[in-house]
C-alpha cells in the first residue's frame, strides 16, 4: 500500500509541476555547435521582461542524464517569469544516458576535464547571448546536480555572468583558487540529507569562499531534503538512490531562486 501511495503522490507532483509550466511562445529545440560537434539545447521564451537593451537571459545546465524533460519544464517555468531561457546540452545531440553506469561515465568526462566542460558551456552561453531578445549584460545561470557544478565552474572561470544558482549541485572543485575570478553573485540551494553532497563538501565550499572575500554569495539548506529534491521525476528513475522529491523544499527553493534572479538581473 505504501508503494502505491508514494507512486500516486509522485504522479500528482509531476502533473502539477508540468501544469505550472504553460507552453510559452517560442519554445523548442535549438541546434548549435562546439566545433564540428552538434549540440541540441532548448529555448523557452514567454513575455520577456522589458529593458532598454533587451530581456535578462538564463542559461540552464542539466543534471547527469543530460538535457531531459525536467530541464525543459524548468526552462518554461522561468520563461513564464519573464526570462529568455536557454537549456544547454553539454553532452552532444542525442547523447542521453539511460542507466546509472552510462550517466556516471558520461558526466565523469566533464568532472575530469574542466576545459572541455567550459568549452561546451561557453558555446551555450554564446548562443544565449546572440539571441536578439537578450540583454548580454544581464545573464545568469542555473544548474541542477551535475549542472550545479557546471554553473559554478563557469562562474569560477570568470564568465561574464551576473547571477549563478546551484540547485542540489556538486560543490567541490579541483580549482578552489579560481574563486577569486567569480563576477557573479551566487545562490546555493542544498538539501541537508543529500548523501551525494556531504557536509565535508559543503565545508569545503565555505572554505573556498573564505578565500574569495569579494564574492557575494548566499547558501540555503532545506531540512530533511535529499538529493534532487526539486525533481518529481526521480520517482520514475530506478538509479537515483539517495534522491527524493520534496514538494515543500521545491516550492521554497523555487521562490527563493526567482526572488534572487529578479533582484540581481
């Protein structure tokens, strides 16, 4: 009986999640390139916030399965808030891991090779900046899980971003000394019961920030929340051990993120 109830709750959560994201004008796949490699991102545009040089843009960086239904829905939700949103494709067109082993192997390529990761992210960032609706001086990035690591590494590289949000993201880095290059204001949203981002990793990030005193950053931890607490789809996924949807943490973190982006961008 418990399994049936949990399944019903997850199904209702997914429906509610997607019903909140009414299809905005101009959403759909966008093929762009890293050299000769085709990448397939996702653009979502609703009613962009007016500005003399265009609307603020947000680059979404996906979790370790690649660009999925989850990121597309998040992109539409942010577009409904007035942002021009581009969900990046780090892995390449058609590369979407379907098992834990595949996801671990694919994501490891980018954990181990930061230069490759940054090249892919900069290709997406330039695609967003080139959109005629976007003010290139008002761009932020939001990353989920693996993508949280990606968004933070992009910030550490000195990318011209105003705001960066890591949502249940990996916080460790091989290059903590590069934190001094960060231009963006940071918001980190974390679940206290996340086994994939343990307390030692959180402490390491705090230490990194102590070495970059000029960086503006905020950290919010949600009690009782596991990894991937904003994704109702983890209930459908057999290889997300240590992850669970947390509706309250999802709602609160979303509201905090939107307030942050509105303030900074």
